[in-house]
C-alpha cells in the first residue's frame, strides 16, 4: 500500500505510513511486549505492529475522505470515475470484444481517427504476438479527455512495432512486471 499511495502522488501520506510501518510500530510493539512477556514478545510484536498499522491506515484514510469527499475506499478512487470507467478483455483477437470497445469509444464521442488508431494498436498487438495473447483495455472518460490504457502480456520487442507504426508522441509505452502497457489519450473538444 505504501507504493500505491506513492504512485497516486500522496507522498506525504506514503512517507508517514512507511515510517510507521518500518520503524515506529515494530519497535514500540516489540519493546512493550518484550517487557510484558519477554522473548515471545519479540515475535508477537511484529504481528501486533502490522495489525496496528492497518488500523492506523484505515483511520487515516477515513479522515482524509471526510476532508476530501470525492474519494471512496481504501485506495482513494474518485467516486465519479467508477461509472466513467469501462474494462474490456480481448483474448485471441476476440472480434466481438474489440467491436464492443470501439463502439464504446464512439459513444464517448471519440473521433474517427482516435477509434482507427485504437483499432490499429489492436492489429499490431495481435499480428506480432503469439496465439493466446491476453489484452486488457481500460477506457476512462475524464471530463477533459478520453484515456485508453492497454496492457498485454506480449514480448517487449513488440513495443518496437508499435513505435514504428505511430507518430512519436502519440502513445506512451512502458513495460511493468512483464506486461506491456500502452497509454493513448484524446482531448475532448
């Protein structure tokens, strides 16, 4: 969770939790339990420290949500984005799922060029990867733009095929934990 809070740009909260989790809570719980039950208190102290930090995280998140009511849940998900987010899974070039994804983009008033480029991305992914490639597409309708996030378990060099087929600044690429990630964004006019 520490890395998650850092990734969503809540670095002060992440640092607070990190210091509590790695230093303060283990030391305090071990010292208290060691004085009460001696050597067994050391091992029990780690567990107690973890449980206490989870309680502190939960309370902290609830306090932040009271101050910033646009978020919900332990992961600070914006309430209005849940309804604006749609997930599609394309396995083995599932044409029905692909068509459904492209129709959803058109329903969001994405222009034809954006839809065509998204379809071309799918073509390149399925043409350059082996049979059985798993592709997950996340479409988010922000107020100012449409964001398409495509993750697939293909080989790293397949990103090079995409880089050769599209203008340089059109897509963002990354490889994270063995998955290739492509981000494509269209500003709403």
